[in-house]
């Protein structure tokens, strides 16, 4: 099996492990521990035991690493699961601006129909406003 195939399997296994562990942890916190599969229960039991000796972040990272190793083998990865590259938080202390595509310049044909987009945009707002007014009138009528 090629190295790129193992890298692809590793990436999928890592993503699945992170998602599954987070889901299991949330289900356990909401009282659904008994509904989880037995392997999930054992991972969470080990996670909880480690919380007594290490921080939550360290215990979570170790638990995700364990789940990742199991998933890597199950998905057909060859050998030991490769160590994932450290993820660096990209938004910590920084502001990320979402860039929007520039709007196309209106041409002559758009100038002829310039009122139509405005009507389409204001129609939902008008309907919402009318619905709110109707609800207020109905509430006052029923409470009197």
C-alpha cells in the first residue's frame, strides 16, 4: 500500500476519531452512557480515569489518539498509525475576515429591471412585519 494511501486513511481515521469521541463525550454528559457501544464506553472509562492524574486537554488528546489508532487499523492502515501533524489554531488572537465575492457590475439590462430585486428582497420583510402586526392585534383582541 502506498504512503499516500496510508496518509489518506490516517486523515479519515483522525477526523472520525475526533468526531466520534466528541459525540460519545456529549452523550455521556447527557446521561446516555449506557446507550453507547461497548468500545465507546471503554474509551470513556479510560478517559475518566486519566482525568484524575492529568488535565482535561491531555486526557482528551490521549483518548482521541487511542480511538484514532483503532480506526486507522480498522480502515486498513498498514503498521502503526502515523503521528498526526500538530494543528495550530489559526484564529486564536486573530480576527478572520470572511471575504465575499465582488458583485458583478450592473449592465444596461439590469438597469431596466432595477426595481424587481428590491421588491423581491422587501417582500419577505413585509410579510414578517404584517404577520407580527396580525399577531399583536389578535392577542389584544383575545385578551380583552
